[in-house]
C-alpha cells in the first residue's frame, strides 16, 4: 500500500481551504492524500484535483461523524475517528483537524509543528470560466462594467445554513445595485469568482469567503476594493484577524 495522508476535516470550507498547506506538504513528502468530506462539499474534486476527495455519502441522512456508510471507502478508514490524535508514521500521516487548539486556526498547524504563516500561498484551485460567465451574465443578469456591491450574509453549513441580517442589502443604502450570495446547488463558491472580482465593494460575514479571498489567484484584485467584514453574532475577531492580509474594515 502507498504511504497515505488522511485528513480529518470533513466540513467547514474555510478550514478546508486554510489547511491546503498541510495537504500539499503531505503530498510533497510522498503521501497520497485522502480527504473525506460531507456530501455538501463533494464538488471539491472538480476544483482542487491534487487530492483524493471522497464524500461521506450522507446526503440522505446527515451524520455528525463516524461510523461512515459502507459506500464511503478510503484507506485506513478504521483510523478515521473524530478526536483521534494526529500521528505521523512512514506509511500513514493522520491529521486531526479538530482539537483543543488555541488559537483554533493556527493551532491546527502548531500541533503538528508546521508553520502556518504562509498558508494563503497554498490555496490553489481550477476556475471554470464557462460556469463563472453563465452565473454572471445569465443567472444574475450582470453586465460588463456594471457597478454593484457584493453582499454575503450566509455562514456555516451544518446543521443548517445560517444568516445574519445586520449587513444591509438596501440599494438606497449602497447607492448602487446589490448582488447577494445565494446558495445555488449547480454553482460552487469558486464559480462566484467573476462576481467577486468585478464588484466595486464587498460586504461579508466572517466565513469561508475571507479565506478564499486570500488566494493568490484573486488576492490582488480583491485587495483594491473597499472591504467590510462582519463577525458572527457570537465570538470575536481574535480567531481570524491575525490570519488575514487583506485591508478589511472590521465592523
């Protein structure tokens, strides 16, 4: 059997993007990387082909963790346990994404002795320009050169998608057209890149978008916009502000 890298971070798209460096380092060290994810994220294989994404296959009945359905198979499945400690051996590198880490995000790296500071440079993904154009022109009805602000009021995935109505969507407030993120089953978050990159301003919740915007593919474009970030109704900025390089206005 090949040397296997197995990552326990099945959900939290922002966390998954943030941990791309771990997966790339595994691959560079000769491990074949397997990354099981909840069924809502099974599309990741279309955009990040460097790793073996496998769906939990729990679309009919959502589960919170192992045991996983028999239809979901991958190497060392018996080792894939929530809370099991990370371990690094010649034949297996098991990475545990959930733990009593402080701070949470940097702690995911610190507990295996990996420097997290250049995490953003490892976010690599393939863009589907045809889908981006279809979403932009046909679904959202946008035109080249049209002025609009992009607003995202959604966050979290499981157990339910959540919304925060503090971010205004009134066009009279923004003095221009407002494009709000809606979860469309046929389009992934990556397919919104054209929308992000052509917006004049961006208002968003603290969610996976703030991680995606740091990716080299779009960072320079996003950095030139007026950016406003809202934290979730609970918690504080302390878990994200030290990670981000973009010039956010923290609201």
